[in-house]
C-alpha cells in the first residue's frame, strides 16, 4: 500500500463547468479509497503566481500527501508535466513555476521526474485537459502503490522552473513590498513578514501611510480588526505571519484600487 492516502487539488478550473468533478471521477476510478482535499478551484484563470502562492500557503498545514496543482496556460505545449518529491509529499503539475514556492516551503526538491509513462495516463490524452488525462491519473496510480520512478525519467531538480521571488525590500526608510495575494475578502497580503517591522519599532496603534500607484492611504497598525473603526484601514500580521492591509468590514483591494502583483510602499506616519 502507498504511504499516500490523501490527495490535495488546486486549479483555476472554476466551479461551473464540471472540470473539477471530472478530475475527481477519474481519480476515484483508479483509487476509490483516497481522500481528496480541494485547496481552491477559483484561482484567477492562467494566474500562475496566485496559484503558486495559495499552494505554498496551504500545503504546510496538510498531512503528507500527493499535491496536484493545475494552472497551466501552456498545456499541450513545450512545458513538462512533472512530479517532485519532497519531505512533505509529492507535488504533481506543470513545470511552469506553479509548484516552486510550495516545494521550497516543503524543504526543497529531493528528486524530480518528467511524466512520460503513458501506461499511467488516461487515454486518449487531450491536448488541453492534462488535469484529467495526466496529472490526476498519475496521482491515482501513485496513491495505489506505483513506484515514483515508474512515472518517467528522473530530471535534475535544478532544471525545474522557479518563479521570481516577490519584491520585498527596505528603501529610504520605507518598506517596499509586493501584494502576493488579494484574498476573497479583499485583504491585501504583502510579501513582507511581520518581523520586518522590527526595523521600525512600530508600536500597535501607530498610523502608517500606504502609498499605491494611485495615491496615499492612511492605515493603523493593529493586532485585530476591531482596533480600528468600521470602514477604516488596518495594517496587521495575517495568520501565516505576513503583513496585510484590510478594511474593517470592507474590501481593501477595492478601496486602494490594487491587486496581486502590484508594489506598495509602507511609510511610518509622523
């Protein structure tokens, strides 16, 4: 029996077209006893960086598992389908950087393989639906006990595509940080960890100025939302220790007019 009885699943497939259910069905036809944890299927279409960030934020909290992730604008093209072995489980998906941050969070790649063994695929293989025909079937066979080395040839771990690190630096007394995630609530999670504030000795309750491409916005450094009035901006550390901007009972992404990938400058207010 395989050590993997849990498979996590993240995609940009959405929830309206049956793509996710199709993949579940293919998987359960191969290994009916496996448990599936759906991380998210509403990653913005083709948004590899947001998919990578969600995968890296969630998988450290999951049991050791096979993690299947599909945000694959290059499906059917030259990008490789891969499986990456780590101390925290296997990561399966396109070699386009989607897996890179989660693999790093899991301690780094121990080994990597290109998925080439057609005996483990669902035939015929579509040119545009590798989640159904390659990634989920391979995950299912591995969960049943197929050896990892059977998926295809081992490839150098250093050849795997890695996304560039988010922008994050101190500059002229300011904190410059990329928005790495605009979540369901409109909260803006930054690339900077909370301990970056050690450089500023910023006390709770002190105001900061958030400079966006469109203007400046005043927020208050707090520990919980209720420390600012309803509708006001809060600057705080989120549940995984990243600095975040939110509106108490509102939407910071809409208020500031920014989203994932934009660069903000945080300045301590006088």
